[in-house]
């Protein structure tokens, strides 16, 4: 029985007596999605070549040929002329094969002292680090847009909700600053994840390190890594940095989804608090009056994808023994998807937020409903000497009467209010309007227009510091 010919294009084929099954080749290839790591792969290879030259493993001529050859390949990929071959499995083998075809023996020497295990770990870290930087820049854009809109709406009255029931009046600017706080925490989480991402695994080789006297710190310096990995087994198999980054993206998306839910509600005719720009909405194929908030709806929907990406990565790693396993090929698609989705959602919000129109009259009217100043009436009575729990009971009775009459607290007469407490005076009405309610809340971080402007000033000072 004759043997199946070996595919010599596969650089690991020396030990094998037959070619990989076509079915297995299709099943196991990753170049269809990991080719987007090409910039990281080329940067890592050039740094590795320079280091090999520095320690005398490669000649200066070899290093120059490798670096120039990789630059030429990068140009071909940029121009869309590079032909990716699934038979070569992944981005690394495709680039290495192209380099060897271009420059000959020097290309074969490039892989000295490294494995695809530490190579891919390095590539994914470089890619993730760049994606985090892109996300951080977009978060800054979104946070700045919220700051600008909050300044415009610092005096605008908005009903604040708990349990989606009217609770107390707030200012629209205060609400927007709450969104901004979520973004700032997202930025902090991503920046923290970047620290653990920015550790160089290259030089760990397959799992045990290498016999060559590699200068790993030099490579780290060339590639902008803050440190080198301490343990070769961990370095080639660790995907914590990817999981951590996707977790940060998941929580970021949860925040954007919460904003989306509010914007969807606020833009309905029943609320009418905001109007979204036409270019961020679509219509209906049958109902000509419709203006659908598609962007917030899509962001809300895409959140589930990113949370799913996080779950996929957690399940991928949950039962892997040390060190590298082929399972880890499956880390890239959820990582890429989470980073891409978070980036696109941030970008669309950065464009949309400055053009949101706040319908202040509708917001003010809604804040006057639902007895939103009941707590202010209780606080008024406390200042007159009544214990808060007693004041709470008094105001509850007053709210009951207002509900029976179908009016707001501020529409009850002085006599009716005094029926519940003799401490009520003629000045009470100056304390139970939405404007008075928000103006009184001047505590640090409060909703008063003065507190909102102070928060905006602090934020702007922090941005320029």
C-alpha cells in the first residue's frame, strides 16, 4: 500500500509520513481570521531578528535581509496583493514562507530560538494592546462629548427614577455626568488590563525556554513591552490578558446598553425627553410616521454578543492543562469580535451624543409629576423641627390626598397641607418645586446646577492636568 505524499509546504512536516487530510486542513486552519495579526507578527519578527543579530546568532546581512523582506511583505499586505494560503495554516507560517521565498536561507534562520507558541502569544498581546489604546481614545471622545452636553443641560430639569418610577428631580447634566462616570471606570479597567497585557512572552519558545542566549529585555524594549514574562510555561499558555480585556469590553457594553435603553425610552412619544438625529435612526417599510432608534437598539443587542465572547473565552480556558494547547487557536475570534464591537459602538456614540436634542419642557413637565418633591416637603418639615420619620408619615398622608385629587403636592392648598402639620407655613411652596429641589442639592457630586458645573470644571481641569 503506497503512502500519501507529504506536503512539504508545511514547515513542520519532517516527522510525518503522510499529508494532513484535506478535511483536517480546512478544519484546523486559522489564517482566514488570524491574518489580521500580520502587523504584530511582522513587528515581532523584526524585533526578534534584530535581537538575534545583537547576540551574534544572525549576521548583520541576515538581519538586514529579514527586516527589509518583512517590510516588503507588509507593503504587499497593505496593498492587498499578498496571497494568503490556507495550506500554510496561519498568519505566522504564511509570512515566514513568503519571507523565505523572497530572501532565501536567511528567512529560515528567523525562527531560531522561538516557537509559534511564544510567537502567537506575542502577536495577540501586541494586537490587544493596540486595540485597548484605540478603545481608550474613543472613550475619551465619548466622555468629552458627555461633558459638553452636560454643560449645556446643567440647569435642565429631568425626572430621576428608581424602579422606573419618578423619584426626585435631577438635572439632565447630572444624569449625563453619571454616564460619564461609567465610562471613566471602563477606561480605568482597560488601562489596568493593558498593564498585564504588556508583558513579553517571546523567548519562552514552545514551553521551556531556549538554549540560545536571547536578550529578551532588548526585544521588550524594541516592542514597547513593560516587562518580560517570568515563567515560560505560563507565558505561552496564558490568555488571562485576553479574558480580562474582553471582560472590560463586556462591562463597557453593559453601560452602553443601559444608556441605549434610556435613550430608547426617552425618544418615544410617551416620554419625549430627547430627539435623536435623523441620521442615526431609520423608518418603517409600512408605517410612514416611524422614527426608530436603531443605533441604541443595535448597541443594546450587540452587548449580548460581547458578553457571549467573554463566556467563550472563559470556557475555552477552563480545563486546559499547561502549557500550550491547540484549543487556544479559538481565542482570537471572540477577542477580535469583542474588541471590534466595543470599538464600533463607542465610535457611533461619540458621533451621536453631541447631536442629541434635549426637549427641556417635556422633561420639566415630567419631573413635576409623580410627587417628585415629596422628599423636599419632608426635609422642609425636618428643618422646622419634626423628626424625619414623622415627617415621612406626614408627607405620605399629603401624597395620598394629592393622589385622590389627581394633582401634584405643589397644587394642594396651604390649608390642606397644614391639615397634616401645623409646621407648614406659607414659604412651603418655595421649597417643593422641581427647581428648588435640585438647587438645594449642592453636596459634592449632587444634582444642583452649581454642583454640576463644579463637577464639569473639575473634569476639565483633570483633562488638562
